[in-house]
C-alpha cells in the first residue's frame, strides 16, 4: 500500500521582537555611519567635497581681515631653512603636511603651531592673474626664484627654492606692476606671508622646493622704490576654493 504523504513541517516564525530588534540595529548602524561621516566632514574641510557641503550648511568663514599687528606670532624661515625642513620628506609626508596647512588656513588659523612665515630675497620669473578655478580671486600670483648670497663678499645666486606668492586684491592693474626680472623682498613683518603648500620637483640634479604662500594680514603692499613706488591694497578673500590647484604654476615651469 502506498504510504500516506506527510505534510511538510510548518516553518517557525521569528518571535515578535525579532523585527523590532533588527530595525533598531539597522537604525543604530545608520546613526553611527552618519555621525562618523559628519565628523569626517567637519574635521577635514580641506577635502573639496567636504568644503562644498560645509558651504551649503553655512559653516565656513572666509579669512579674517587681520592687520599686520594682529597676525599670529608664528615662526619665520628663509629659503635655506625651508629647504632643510622639507626637501628630504617623501611625497606622502608632504601630502599629509599640506593637508594640515590647508585645513588650518580654512579654519582661520586655529593651529598657530602650523604657521610659518616666508622671508628672503627672490627674483621674479612670472606673474599671472588668478581666476575662478584658483584658491581665490580676484588677485594674481608671482613665481620667484630664491636668491642667496653664500657670504657677505659674494653676489646672490639661485637657490633650489621657488616661491609662489598669491596676492588677493581687486586692483586689476597691480598684476602689471611686478615684472619678470624684478626683485621681491619678503619679511615676516609686514608681509605676513604664510606657507600654505610645499611640493618638490625632482630634476636631474638637486630637487627644487616649491613654496606657495598667502598673506594672512592685509593692507597696503608697496611695489618699487622711491619715485617708482606704487601701492595696492591686499584684501581678505571673500571666498575660498580648496579645489584650486597648488602649485598654481605648472610644475614643468618650476624646474
């Protein structure tokens, strides 16, 4: 005789609290992810997409319009000192360092220990206006070669350091007042030109350091001497664009 077919066993349903517990676990995971994401955004405004999100939330402030006497008391360095500090760093170390510099700049200098002012004498090589794709605009950038005298009896000679000096100004004519071949002297006071980015170009011989600096104190900037003296006004940028390329001049021009 054929055996009677037994009905399949009924599947056990999960207890009523199972779905409640699962929903709470999912909600908790989403909350943790959201919290970590927000923490990352607020801690790393130097990442362009984070900065744009913070701008949408109106949680970013432009640079404060400080006067030279109000600038933080950071340390200063000439081209030789900068070269000793950074020429031996790896690309990864420079990348981490530059992220910290940009973050400090975007957060209005909350880490005074990171502030380093550029000093020294430089020979202007190139000038260009800054546009919407740069760190800020209006303004212009100057590329200049560091010049060092080995001793008091010698003439200044090129040093493997290139300075990019960014000038925030709405004076469109000022970009034509600094020309290739001009001398550019930079001092901690009154220039207050802070190091914002350091990169390295490895050539056939000695590596070349490229230092990008921005003023963190504003006011009159004097160009030329005596009868040829001119002045233009540096103004705090109204908006910043951390996605702007640094260095601002193509690397092949820096060698």
